[in-house]
């Protein structure tokens, strides 16, 4: 088998790969290895043409897979940028509108009370509403009995367990609901007018009732939800 033409073609291809900055390092290594294999083959038992063609076919398949993978990464990046743009546009359009969003935060304004809204997965024999300050210390606990499933609300007068007025600011609410020995799933939410949109490293945040909520936690938008 005369491999002089094959050798020269492979060598030329390897030289072109080395001079092209866009080529992958794996491509150069493969071609160089193939050329070295051909130069050092046994003259008595030279490389079979079918084997050579098979190796080239395998190399082309790998190269195509690499190109496909690069294309998918590029497509994913484009989709992420498009999705981010759509999210930002949608968030900006929510300002001034009534929204409902999942949130465990509640804001206590000067001299005012605070409504605590929550949803129960099923009716509960007992519901404990636990309010904690910024350090995680419990400041108030209210126990309710015979609370129905679905949406419920309780108004906090802004006082702690001793009857003293708490400082204005944001507090965390935890709902502990149970029926007998079984716990009942509960979620807290806030409803109000979206006042501000903030674009930060943690994503898009809406300010509702002086509490920031991620835009992904918004459940409903529009009139009639309040």
C-alpha cells in the first residue's frame, strides 16, 4: 500500500490545524498521532486503508459532537439572555399593580397593625402564628383553634407577648399548624401594590407592602386579588 499521498495530506492537515487558532487542541493531537503512527508503521504489515478510513471517520464524529455541544451551549446562553430580558420587562410592568406573592416577611409600620396572610393545605385543629425579629428571636406567638383550609388572615397589633409595642421594621412569620399528631402544610403570602422593582445579583425583586419578594414568588396579578 502506497501511503505517501496519505502521509503528505495528513501532514498538511496537521500543519493547517497548528496554524489555525480556532482549532481545538484535541484535533492537532489526533492528527499528529495519526501521522506518527503512519510514519512508524511496520513496512511488512502496513496500515490497512479501511482502518485508516475508520479512524478518520471516528475523528470526524467526535469533532461533530464537539461542534454540536458548542452550538447547544451558545443556544442556551442566548435563551438565558432572552429569558432575562423578558423577566426584566415583565417586572417593570408590574409596578403600580396589585400582586399576591409568597413571603414569610411582614412589615410593621409606625403606629399601625400588620395583616398576616396564610394558606392551609387542610383544616387545622390548632394554628400557632410565630413572629420573630431580625435576629430570629420569637417576639410574639398567637394560638388559634379550628382554622379552616384555604386562605386565612390574622392581624398583628404590633405588640410582643408582654404587650409592649415592637420597633417598626420587617419581621419573619412562621405558621405551625396541626390536626392531632399530624402537621398541616401552610404557606404565608403578602398582597398589595408593587411599589418598586430592583434588579440585583439575586435576581429581580419586587417591593410589596415594604417587603422585597422575588418575582418568581408572585402568584397573581391584577384587580380583585386584594
